C-alpha cells in the first residue's frame, strides 16, 4: 500500500510541476525595406510629383498619354496611375473613382476613405485604404476640379493574402501619400 501511495504522490508531483501551456503570440513578418528616397517625376505631362527612387516608372503599352505604372521590383507590386482631362465630366470621373474601391468590398474587411485637400497645390481628393484579402490595398484620386483628374491604385503580383503583403502594402501606402502631397498641376 505504501508503494502505491508513493507512486501516486510521485506522479502527482511530476504532473503538477509542468508549466501551463501558453498560446504563442501573434507574429508578423519582420520585413525591412530601404528608406524611401524621393525624386521628381516630370515627363511632359500636365502634372509632376515626387516618386520613390525604388520605383521604376513606365508607360503601359497602348495606354493613354500620361498614364503610367510605378513598378516596385523589390515588393513585386505596382502603383497604376491614370490621368484624364476634365471636360464637363467631373461628376462622372468622381463617380467612377469612388466606385473603384467599392468593387473590393466582397473580399475586403474594411475600406476607409480619407479626404485630402491641399489648397496650396490646388489638389483635392480621397485616399482609400483597404484591409483584408482584396486585390488592391490602396486607391486614390486627385483633381483640381476644373481641368485635371488623376487616379491611382496598388496591386501586387500575388494572390491576395493580407497577412503576407501587409508590410509591402504599408510601405506603398506611405509612398502614395507622399505622391499625393507632391502633385502639382502644370
């Protein structure tokens, strides 16, 4: 009987000394990208802006004049920029630009829009931040309400997975905000 009590006491001590299991904390990728260095983009268009040195600007084949892609090879993503002249069609341009982010509501967890105004540069618009597994993580439009209308959106060359592209999307969102702040109409 003493052996039985001793064995039970021994096993009870062994089991009770174990640490309680703890869930692992949530983790995110610790990717680091180079600090953004900006340079002026001025290529015979009715606007200029500062773009990241790490972005290669190219006009898409067969595109309208002054449409361009800012390709970020390091991030495997692109900011697609389109320019249109306002010609008594501001209402339809605004409606189209505001519909684009809403096309991602099926996959997006949230879409937040920030109003942007810069009377000094005569630029007004919206910046849309999209969360979740949507195809585009950020979109924007800028206008002077009279003559110029500029839109842009971010896309990655990968299947949307918000957790995986979050660091790259955050990096590009900062670049878009800088681009918006530096747009000047010619």
